[in-house]
């Protein structure tokens, strides 16, 4: 597996390919996909900024950790090792904080709060990882090939396939028994609401990994990082078909000239957590206002007898 081509796939720059994020967006709500992709409505919220900060921090920290873990040869170095790992996190968080303050000044209080929380979580994750490593040492089971069980093999890895007409950037890929396991990190505090969309996303990454490396992917994982919850996704035939169906639906939405209707019934609960809910309402209002204007115009222009224009003309003649 390690000899396989893991470089950037040249198809990744192909603009005609559909982004995997569009599949999860569609699964969450087709209207939201339309508003963001067709209408081009972009919106930064404190949650999206938090997600960006966390992904940036992990991308910077992970290769440094891997380097440190690979150098460790025995249990006696563990205490000093943990300190060094924490220093990596401290340095990275300092850097990330400065960049985030410059990039998103209006979210300064939220950034300060989120960075403290993230720092705590990353260190907790590392404590657990070091504990696992200690156990492996004690049982005499540690060897360097185990590194990709503990830490990702690849981070933010771009994959694309013309055959699948899809492309995406996978947050992390782990290796277990020479099998790739794509992992998507979710930073949302409300993971229950997007579980179906998250599964479609991980299904699409799995199909892409199979295309690039030619080996079956049997499972993927979603990591809800704010609760340390790992959720396994089995890559079943049903999920594979759903990925392809969803991709076809996304294509259709991208060609539409009017937005799909808002969610209804049970599904409408998602609107409460949707970052475009204000814009979505505006869109509805615009449509309603337009319908009202159209209705008024019709009153004046309708050729049927009794329209306001003809009544006005009749009144004028009298
Ligand atoms: S507010 Fe609801 S209907 Fe509107 S885009 Fe968001 S999820 Fe979809």
C-alpha cells in the first residue's frame, strides 16, 4: 500500500467534477445546495469559522506528531514525550489564534473561546493516544507499522475520479491491515441532524479511494470531535448506490433555474440548524413578493373582461 501513488490526482482541478461536499449538502437539503451553489450565497458563521480553525490546526499538528511518535523507542521516554507533544499543540494554537484573529476579526470573542476548547480537546486526544502507545509498549506489541493505527496516514488528501465524476478532500485516511479507512471530522455541536448526509459523504470518499488505489474500502468513519465520538460507516452496496443516485440529483439541482421547495414535516427540523435559514426565508419572501407583484400585474394586463386596465379605461371614457 505504501508504494502506491498517493500524489495529487490531476483530475482534482477538473471543474466539471462534482464536489463530495455537494452530495452531503444535497442530502441535508436540496434547497440549501441550490442556494449555495447556484445562487452563490456564501456565509461565514461562528460554527464554520470554528470548523476551519480545527481543520487547520489538525493539518499542521498531525505531521509533527507523526515525526515524534516514529522516534519513540521505549516506555521510559513517555513523560518527556507527552510534554513535547503538548508543546507542539501549544505552538500551533498560538499561531492559529493569530491567523484567525486577522482573518475573522468580527468573531474575535468566539475564536478565543473556541481555541481554548480546541486546545483542551487536542491535549485530551493526545493523552489517550499516549496511553494506547504505553499499553502497546508494555505488551511488547509496538512496532512502527502500527503508526497508522494511531495517527492518520494521510491528512486532507485530495482525490478525484472522472469515471465517478466526483472529487473531494478527505480529512484523514488511516490504515488497518493494509486497508484504507477514510475519516471525516465533524466539528458541529449538533451531529444528529446531519448523520445521513455524513454517511453519504464518507461513502463517496470510499468510492474515490477505491478508484485511486484499486482496493476495496470496507468501512469509513466519522469523528464527531466535540464529543470524541467515532461513528463507523459500513460501505455497503446500498450506500454505494446512494452515492451515485445523489450525485445525479446534485447535477439536476445545479441545472435548475428555480430553488427546490423548503423542507417540510419532520425534515423541517433541520432548518433550525441551517446556516442559510435567514437567506432561505428571504428567498421564500422574494418568491412570495414576486408572486404578489405578478398577481397585481395580471390584474392589469389579463385579457379577460373585467381586468383593472379595462375597468380603468371604461371609467375614463365615462
Ligand atoms: S432553512 Fe431549511 S429549507 Fe431552507 S435551506 Fe436551510 S434546511 Fe433547507
